[in-house]
């Protein structure tokens, strides 16, 4: 597992029935403890500056796919920080060969802290105070599609 | 299973200390070996971090857990977990749902050989006060905790005060119910008496004197040996450790002091938390005399 939130291993196009339908990449959980899926706050993805809405991204944990709606109410499925999540992005034709700049925002609630702290969380913006223990919300990386 | 029979304050490490390295440059076995190097015999884990496939580890993982404990002469001391009542954005978990979560952790802690849990209650304000239904949640889990021989211990951490309302409410609950399955974990941050120049200090914080711990000793099953700054001659410069350890020894307190390093600098590139822990363990070893 790499220190960067966006991992280099796992970045490739998705081929279904002989057709490229999108691409995928992996992220780690930059937190000192695991979270339940309902704590996740997925945000927006930018690929080479092009905006991809969170509705076009499916999270895959432990081999299972989850939509945003499914994650929001799931407080029994747990994500441990030593596991990686696969993000599957819908994009007909996928990404072209070569370099691509990924910028992705996501965050998670600290479910034991006062609930009012949850309301101001924005996955696409950093917190007012950045605590290394909670990682950054927005992470960027340039990776290569072969 | 490995046993460590020493009486009095004993040394251990909270694996949370490795949070900047765990999963990246250190795995569970590396952490166990580091603790073994220090001659410490206790550990605290965070269930949600250190248990593979939490909350449903495989039998193979559990077998491996016990093999690691034997190999490195480690006692599973404290199982850190959360009652995650605020886990859904839109509503609070019901008392029943919180109890279900707590009982699942009690069973898993028992399966891994733990006898103490650091039970983190969801807090509702900056004074770290727990959710209003904490008594109902804990009461409902007491019979199972008794059956499994486990003590659930909220941690008392800065800015809370040992003489404050929260601690007296926990003690009242213990005395009213007469339970032996609910107690306290004292984090030594409550004794911090020195701060750096210009360092932010919570306005609610008032340092406890070491002797403030004495009336609470019957309820304390574990301590977090929090440390902030170790000097190069192995002294903690912000918390009166010699006085605290002496009080624990003089009063015959028996339990583990689990080192917990929380400094944000552990996330700096090149920082080695193992070195920081080892410095503290030289101090603790000298003070305890083990």
C-alpha cells in the first residue's frame, strides 16, 4: 500500500463484454481507525480537469459494489484502513493511453465526535484545520494508462 | 496462552501509537516485535484498525493472533472500540442498535483474550460528555460483560478533570449498580502541568494533581501512559511521571500503563514513533523497577 491516498496500482480501464465502459483506481483510508460505510462522504472527481459527478462513481469494498445511496444507510459494513477501496468510474471509451491527472475528494465522519461537527464536512474542500490523523479530503495524483 | 504475573503497575503499548506507520511500513507482527524489544508485555489494539475483517475476523486470523501473543510474550490487555451512535448522518442509533454494536464488540474482545475494553462513548459536546442514554446502553450490556469477564472502561482524557462531573457520574453509576464490569481508563494527559511557550491550551482544562487519582484507584483497570515530550535523557518533561507511578505503587494498584503517543509530528516524513516509545519505556522501566 502506498502512502498516497490515490494508489498507482489498480489504475486501468474497465472492459465489459469487449467494450471499454470506464476506468478504475484504488484509494486508501487515511485515518487511524476504520469506518462504517455510512460515515463515508464521497465527493467529486476531476480527470484532466473534466468533472465527473459522484453519481457516476461506484465504490467497491471487499468485492462488493455500493452506490452512494446504499453506503449512506449502511452502518454494518466496515472498512478497515489496511484494505483498499476500488472506485469504478463510468466513462464510455475509458481513458486514453498516457498520463492522466486525477483529483478526487472524499471524507468521512468521526462518528464519536459531537454531531454538529459532521454538518460542516465537505468532501471537496479541506477542513479549516487539517489534522494529519484525518488526512486530506482532496487528493491528487498523476498516473499512466497503458 | 502467555501469562505475565507481575503485580503492580506494568508496561504496555497502545498500538494506536503506530497510526502513521501501520499498514504502510509496519504490520501487526512488526508492532508486536517492537513491543517485545521494549520488554513490555501488554498491548492495546483498536478493534476497527488492527483486526483484519473487523468485526468478523476469520478463525485463521484469530489463531494467528494467539500465535503472535505467544511468540512475543504479549498479553491482550485492552480492546479499544467505539459505541458509534452517531454513525448515520440523519439520525442517532437507537439504544437497541447501540447495544447490539457493543455486545458484538464484547464477544469479539473475549474471543481475542481481552479482559478490559476502552469503551468510547459518542460525545455530544466540547466537554466530551457522553450521549444521554449511556446508562441504558451500558446497563443492557452488563450481564454479557459479566458472563465474559470483561470490564468496559471509558477513557478520561484532557480536557476532562478527575474531579469533574463526568467522572463522578461514572463512579455513581458503578456504586449504584455495584458492577465490577464497568470502570475507568485514566489518560495521563489530565496531569499535564507544563506547556510550550505560545502553545494552545483548552480553556476548559485544569491540570489534576497526581494525588487526585487516589480515590478513583478502585475503579481504574487500565491507564493510558500518555506522553508528550521525552528528553534525550529519558524524562517526560510535561507530566509528573515519578509522582504518578509512586502513588500507583504505594497504593498497591495492579494494572497496565499503556503508552500512547498522540503527537501530530508522528505523521512527519521520517518520524520514527518506535524510537519515541522506546525512550518512554526506558523511563517507565526505571520508575517501575521491572
